């Protein structure tokens, strides 16, 4: 992408290629999930009847019909929305922080994001075992606390230092 920009190519020429490369890499990475992970859940003793299955599908199609029937799912969607939005903001701001405050060039920032994603994948794999021990809710809470602490530390790092007796 950087080289294409240096050659004077328009974004409409190199961005689609970049998207295809991203899709292929994502697809290859996803294959590991399908090949290596095994389902641990035990199958139900008996399959639900066709009538029960139709009833469930109708309930999904009309969530307002039975208030509270989809409450847990709606909470999951709301929490997922805010969690993903928060992560997107942190990643976007991290790139700006790296370039503006730390003086990274665009290629350095891209390499940083690439390396951080590799570290995140390894951390997520290891954290999965920790999550199995402490539970999903506590693991999510610990993750959010970690993000907040890191954000506060980054903010505090670049605030002017004030000593006793120095003017504000």
C-alpha cells in the first residue's frame, strides 16, 4: 500500500487488492479454528420436534411478541456493540498516538499494528484457558479494567508534570 502510494497510484487501484489479500489471510487463519478446535458440548438426548423448532424460529422472527424471551440475547448484542466499538476506538487512537506522539512513520505504525495483532492472537489463546477457570463475566471485566488502566496510563504519561509551588 505504501509503495503504491509512493508510485502515485490512486486508492481505488490498490485498496481492492489489499482487501482481497486481507480476506485470504483471514480465511487461512480461520481454517485453523475449524481444523483444530473440537466441539466439547454433549449432544442433546433427543432432537427437538419439528413443532418446537418452528416455534423457536417464529419467536426469533417476532421478538416483540414475548417480552423477555430474547432479553439475554438483546443484552449480548448491546454489550457486544459497546465492547467492539470500544476496541475499534482504542485501535484507531493507538495508531494516531503512535504517529503523533511517538513519531512513528506510517510503515512503522502498520508494522506495530501487525505485531500487536500477532501478540493479541497468542494472548487470546492463552487467556481462553484463564477464562475457562474464572468464568466469562469475570474475564470480560478483567479485560475491560485492563483497557481502562492502559488508557489512563497513556493519558497520564503525557500530562505536564506539576510540582508543589509551581504555577498551574
